[in-house]
């Protein structure tokens, strides 16, 4: 029997973060008024009549006095679980225009999954090549090209706290280089970002003006083409380290560097 495990976090307007989301929720009952406004505002003089209290349909004339629900989301494409495309990292990749999220091959977004366990690491630890090699040796697995690698830190348990934004286990570029050398095109992490915590990076960069200190794992994607998922969750629910399938098909957002995704593990 097929089992599907949800590895996604929602777009959540209750979280106060760098790029907070806002969601306008029009209820079923309020939808009656919204329906009137939509219809009347399209007609000559209709807005004026609406403002005066005229209506083309009353609640009593609509089934159960309810229209359809409607939510209007204002959100960064980096809120909730999402896939970052090469365009997010820079305008060019490997000397060519970088792929936007609509250009990412879907074959990169569906394939054999591998979970690497880094839950023993704690901030300010980071995941480097040495840690990746050790995690692979622990599960006795050799990466294959097009595997989808999930980096399990347990960081999603910090969601809603300052530590989720500021104190998580990030990666260093040698870890990403190693995965790319193995033929990986898609990887994912259960933290807010692939690199080390951003405000820590910003401080180091602004103090030293050393270019290698700012978004090094992301900027690596200007030299070598790859995608990654951020803000995953529930990686600990996957019952085995490999032998399952990951689906992370992103929403097609026009001219964008990322797209939201309902990421799942399929057993």
C-alpha cells in the first residue's frame, strides 16, 4: 500500500519573520458582499450605487446565505516550503541566463529520496563535506545522480521562535559541492535557509567585507546549476533513510526565482 508523508510547512501569516506573509480571508458570509461589489464595480456608476447601499443580490437570494470562501495571499515566494531555482542565486548560471522557477526541469523534482541525519548537530555547528560523508557512511549508502537529498536537522521544531530564524544548523559550500559532484540536482533542508543563519553571515560580511562570507552556498549556484528546497518539515517521520520517492513540484510563478511546493515522501 502506498503511503504519503507530508514534508511541507504552510504559508503562515501568524509568523513574524523577515518577509512576513499577510492573508486576507473573505468568509462565506462576507462573500455575499464581495460578490455584490465585484459585479457592481464593473458596471458604469456601479461603485457609487454600491456605496449608497444598493445590492444586486441579497443573502436571502443566495444558497444558505453564503458565497464561496476567498483568501488573498501576499507572500514572498520563500515563505512556507518552497523550491529555489538557479535564478534566485544570480542572473546567470554556468555562463548562461539562470533558470527561473518555471524553467526548472520537472525531472529534478521527482525522484529517489535520501535522508541524511544531522540532528546531533547544534547551532553554531554547520554541515560540511565531512559531515555529509559521515552521514552517508552511517546508512551505508552511495549517492546516485538525480537522487533528492534531504538534510534532516530537526530545525522545523523551532518554527515560530526567534531561534528558527537565528539559530539553526546551516551548510558550508564544500557540503554542497560534494553533493553536486555526486550528480545531485535537487536537495532540501528543514531550516529557513541552506546557508548558515543570515544575520550571522551579514555581520561577518559587513565586518570583513570578505565576499566568501555572504550566501556562499546560494552563490555557488552561479557556477554550478542546482536547486534546493527550504523550510521542509517532518523529515523524522520518514521511516527509512532511502528507498522512497520525493515529489517537490513547484508552483509556476512567472519570472520568479522560487515557487511554493507541497513536498512529500512517497513510500
